[in-house]
């Protein structure tokens, strides 16, 4: 459970991490990440190709602002997630687990995870909206494709992926 939570937290912080987290949770040979993620652009990939797509200074600043605001929002949620996770860990560590209480804690965790995913997805949508249709088309051509045609998710989870 702790590993799943860590993967989800990392996913919420990074662009493309959501797809990687869902793939990790599902394991090999299972259904991949949602197809709608292919329509969005990971900020790390945009930064990597900023010259190729002709990213303006205004766009760069706006993307950095979106990333910073999302990171601030996610920080509070991560603290909440850690607190709720510790409470669940304590409940599950007893010899006899109060199922009702444990499932209530899981529900709290899942609500926070949903908020994290929503914050992340919202950022990806706002970032895409900052790009022109021509820039989006160029990115689609430049981005390496993985198995099943999925775009590369970007760097592995970690704070360095959020740095503009």
C-alpha cells in the first residue's frame, strides 16, 4: 500500500508521471495508462524541445508559473497524504484490524490521491493551452513513442522533473 501511495504522489508531481504510475500499479501485461494522456504534453518534453517548437519567453514563463503553482498545491496534499497514510499504517499494524476504520482511512487517502491527480491533470491542460496548434503538432512529431504508441512520459518521478 505504501509503495502505491508513493507512486501516486510522485505521479501527481510530474507531468507524465501519472501514466507511469498507473503502469507501475497495474504491472506488466496489464492495461496501460489512459489514452487521453496522449493528448497532453509533459513540461519536461516541452522544455527539451523549446527551441524546436519556437517557445516564446512569455510561454516559458507561463509554463514555469503553472508548474510552480501546481507544486505548491501538491505540497500540502502530499503532507496530508503522508499523515493519512501513517494513520492507516498504524491501523493495519494491529493483530486484528478494524475494517470499517481502515476502509474509512483508505477513502480519505483516495480522496487526496484524486485531488493530486486532478491538480496534475489541470496543469497539463493549462500547459497545452499555452501552446499554439503548430507547436503541438511539432511536439507530436518530435516526441519519441514507446510501446503502443504512447508518448514518452518524461523523467522518472522526483523533484528535478518539476524544475522549469
